[in-house]
């Protein structure tokens, strides 16, 4: 199965990379862009038959390795 | 408007970061994960009234700055 993992910084965590991109966009003339937040998008191929089992395993992998639960939120979608 | 930008490596471009993550997952016991690809997810706040105009501007920003069109694909979604 294809599984999408979306990892984003928690709302109250500063995002200097996003802020740097926003500043460059402003300099390039994209002044209508008022904020940028940068996260990660992972696409996994996972062997398995049961969608719920696959989702639970990938959520476990997020907590253990893929995301940093202190500063990041994650969302798992079985496609 | 909130705009989501999904940036991923083109299919035939090697992804050493994804491959490293896959290897660690295997070592941790997630042997059912056979492939990992890592991309970027950006969330932009963009001022504007017309969805199509906003989408076109963000696509322009992708080509100019946010993505590397030689090795990456991008997808813009106005939320």
C-alpha cells in the first residue's frame, strides 16, 4: 500500500526556514505571501493487507523515528 | 487564502534520505516498509480574492524559487 505521512511543525514552534522563504518571496515581488511554514511529506510503500493495521504501524514508526513529537505533528493517510 | 505546496523528487531521481530512513526502519523492525520517498510540504498564507489567480501566482513562485524543476515535481492546492 502507498502511505502518505505529513509532518509539520506545531503551531507555536518558530519556523526560520519558512520565514526565510517568505522574505525571499517578498523580495522577488510576491508580496501577497504573508506566511510560509515548511514541513515534510513522506511517501511509503508498505506491504500489508489491512489498511488499519498498516496505518497503525506507520503511526508507530512516526512516533519512534519519522517525526519529533515534541515539536512536530504528523498525519498518516493510507492512499 | 491557505495554499498547500507539495514538492517531491521526480520518479527517476534517487532519494538517499528516503533510502536511509527505509534502512533504519528495517533495522527497527518495520520490515514491511519497502520504500520511502521524502518531499516537502509548504503551507502558505496568501492574500487575494480569486482562487485561480492565487494558484497561478504560487505556481510561478514554485518555478522561480520553491521547487527545482529539474529534479522536482510540484503541486499547488488552494485550500
